């Protein structure tokens, strides 16, 4: 059943609206509407599954085969990867934050029309293997989408080592026509070639086969140029030393049960975080904030 949580209009300016809904398979979901855009956030994984500016295609790709089941990752949108990235012996892939229901702490429509939603990762058995930490996630919806993942080390005397990543799936018109710019000159680990370390020499990255790369010491803005959809996606970030670029292409797509065989054609992951050689070490009592701002412009 839908429950409207906020709806305001003041001084002729429409404020944002937040509605609590039963999403797919009755998983709790927040639907956010602003004057510029709509968004959806599932409490499971604090997972943003939709952001769409009015009269534009969706910014985020969602697989039609995605599972919306308790304890299972959602395929597409923006999975929150924490406290590790990739595989870890004896543990699941990409950490446990993306499959746990997060607590909704607050929502705040602002006078400028934006909406901010705050969530927190609750206690769970998987956390017992790690030092005590707090993970807060702040999502702000307006004409852009802003994400802040704040991790605080609650240990009194030990350093907390972890990885984090906002594993963003972008909707594209045709992967073979897309280019990614902003990574020239950076070293990367090529997971397709057994993590071989290479240097990006091209002005733009193009796609004609599987790509799975971790760009190191990558702190700058990245752009996705998409001529089929006529837009440029701008990815601006702070507190992020890594950029991951991934498209599974044909064979990998066929191996994933929650991903359509042909869906690689219209998706691209460009992920912001701190992974692999850029993992973080957080002093006792200190916090680290990963901030990402996503916006679109017309492609000239």
C-alpha cells in the first residue's frame, strides 16, 4: 500500500514528494518526485534503481531479469559495494551492504525543490567479522543525482581497512557507439587479462568486446558520450581514488542468470570508489566520505 510521506508547495515552488511503496516482490521502496525528475530507492541495499529527468530516457540501466528477492543483489541501478569489492575467499561477492535492508533515518524536502533521503546500514551477523563501523548513505534528488556514502570507524584503537564502490549501471543507446573520456594516462588493472597492469593511452575508451578495468588513482571527472541518446553523462566525484569501467559483452552476459543475453548492448558501468590498490585505511574515530554527482547534458 502506498504511503505518502511528504508533499508540499510553498510560495509557488513545488517541493519534492516522497512516497513509500511496495516495490517488486513487495520489497519496500521509496518513490521520489521533484520538479525535474523522479527516482526510486529500495531499502534493500539502499539501492537506487531509477533516476530519470522529465522528458529524458532513464539515467540508470535495470536488467529485466533482475531478482528482487530478500538477500539477493539487484541487477542494475546503483548497488552499494561495502566493505569489500569483488570476490573474497569464503564470502559473497561485493560485500554484504548491497543485500541487507537499510534503515530509513530521515527524508527532507528542501526549499529549492530537491529531496534528500538518509539511510543507515543496520547491525547484522556479517558485521561481526569486521571492526565496528557506521555506514550512512545520503541520496539527494533534483535535476541531478548526488550520492554520499559515509563510513565511520567506531573502533577506539584499531585501523579499519575496507573497500567501497557505487557500482553504477548507466543506460546507453548502443554500447558500440559509446565512448568514455577522462581516464587518459592512468594505470589500470585489466581483469579480462588476469589483472595485468596497463596504462590508458587513448583519449576515449570504445567498446567492441568485454571490458573490466580498475583505473587507479583516478580522481577526476569522467564523461560518457552517447550519440544514440544524444546526451553526455557527467560523473563528478570526491573521496574516490578508483574508477571501474565494465561491460560484460556476449559470453559473460549469457553466464549471468539475472541478466539478459542481449542487455549488454544498452548498459555500461562506470563506478566510483576505492578498491584494489586504492582500498582505504581509516584511523579510529575517523570518517571517509565517497561523494558522486551524476548529471546529464545534451551532446553537442
